[in-house]
C-alpha cells in the first residue's frame, strides 16, 4: 500500500490523481490533501478520502471546513491552512509519496520541504522546476530519492530513458501540440481572445497552462524542466511540433536509435506510472494502434512564438533568469486573462522582465522567492506602463 499526500488536490492533476487512487483502492491510501480555494470540493474530498490532514489555501475557509467536518462526524480530520498547512501535508510522517501539483511557485516551499523530508516526489508542478530545479534536484539526489515526472512529456522521456544509460543519450525530443494558434498568422495574434486561447486542441488543463500552451511558453518551461530533471544542457533538448500529441516525447541515443512513448492523452497514465514506478500495473487506458493513420511533425517557429526562444535563453543562464521567466509569465498571463493586455503583448513583457532580472545562481528557496517577488513587481509596473501609454494615445 502506497501512502500518498497530494499538493493541489482540487486542481486538474489532483483530481486525476484521486481518480487513479479510486481505481486502485488496494494500492493507494490518501494520507493528506492540500486543496486550493474551492471549499466545497475540499469538503467533499475530505469526506470521501478521510485523510489525516487537509489543508486549505485561505485561513477564512479553514474554520468553515473544520465546522462542516465536525457536523459530518469527521472531527478527527485535522484542518490546516496556508503555506504552513501545505508544508504539513507535504511532510506528513505517514506519507511516503507526495504528488506536487500546485500550479505556480505557490507550491515551491512545500515541494522543497517534501524532498527535504526524504519523500519520493511525483512532480507535476513545472514552475517549481523552472524556478528552483537546481535546488530541488540536488536535494533529491542527496536523499537518493527519484523525482518522478508527471508532466506527460517528461514522463515519456523518463520511460524512454529506461532503454539506455544517461551517458548514451544524444538528444531528448520534446513534442508539442503547437497549441490552438499553430496555423494562425502572427499578424492576427493581436486579435486573439481569451476564449480562443483557452481552447486547447488536445489537452484539457488549467487556465494558466492552457495560455502557456498557446504561447509555447509551456514548451519553453518544459525545456527547462527537462534540463533540470535529466541534467542535460539546453542544446541537447529539441522541441518538435506534433499536432496529434500521440507521441508524448522521444529519446535519441548515441547509436542513432530513437525510443518514443505513446499512449492515450490522459493524465491518469503518467500519474499511474509515477505512483507505481518501477512497477507497471494493469490499467484500462488502451491506445488503439489500429486507429493510427498518420503522425505529423514540424520544427517550431520561434519567431512566431518568441516565448520558446526566451525559455532557451533563460535555461542557458539558469538561476534568477528562469525565476524571472516564470514569474513574469504568470503575471502577464493573468493580465491577459483579465482582459488588460493583448495576447501578442505577452512575450515582450516577459522578455523585458527577464532582461531586467539579476544573473547568477540562487542558493536557497528564500532567495528564489525573493527573486520571484522582484520579477513580479517589475512585470506589474511594466504592464501598468503599457496600459497608461494606451490610454494617453487614445
Ligand atoms: Mg506537458
């Protein structure tokens, strides 16, 4: 029986993880849950899974949740909140596997705490690896614990890497669906609406990652994620646009052999792989090979999608530059989602923020969070300036 804690239980990956746990009740026990802002879902999850501890984001929700659990006769479930609450879930002594699925750097401290506490980590939170991948992977190595990627591409790479030794790897090929604007001329990018950007062709995901997929920043983050997870330089990670998203990624070895992983586009599969690694267990997620007709591939257009280029540059520089890349993107995407900036303004804003950020490695999570806050301040100011110039020019 694997005892799991989930950071981000009410998000898309959290829900899929619970669905996997539901399908294999004899294998998984849910020990602790860290929910987000959704009080109702948090309550339902606590009632269904009866974890030892549940954490909720807002302090104001904690009391309500606690009262409702008492009324439901579940007063033994401890209710905690905020960052301290998430850390408590991440380091619960009874948990041996932690799923890190909080979107953004909000999950960073808890994710790092889990690795530091010697937990095996299933990592879906790519922002943690973008901002603090060097620190997290060093800590995991120190404890001799694997970091199991849940991001579908990295999960695929992890599977393919089992076909050879690390020093036999020539190149990692990360596939990209290309997002909803693959064939939209860049001259029309100015007119892209939030609804269009949220309409991803192959994957159903949270809002931020869906916008990041539309700008290709998500793929850029995944390049950095791959560099950190597999300790490879950016030059040995290539992105390949593959609109069907059937092949989740590939590894090319020095002898010229290329191993690819393909399966259903269903996040429950990488989650199941991470949760049961190094075993594989029987599932009903079948891919019908007979239905396969054609697979298309083409190189990405970095002029049309500058975010991918920015990510390669930040990956090369490392440290504070990748922190700024992630922070600026989060702020810019939020501004786009609330309708204050245009889709085609996102890359320029991020580029300025990364350029303005410090260089050099960061030594601690506190330093990462400081650099993150600094980049956010800069980006907000940069966006305000954009908005001001727009009102004055009207
Ligand atoms: Mg991915």
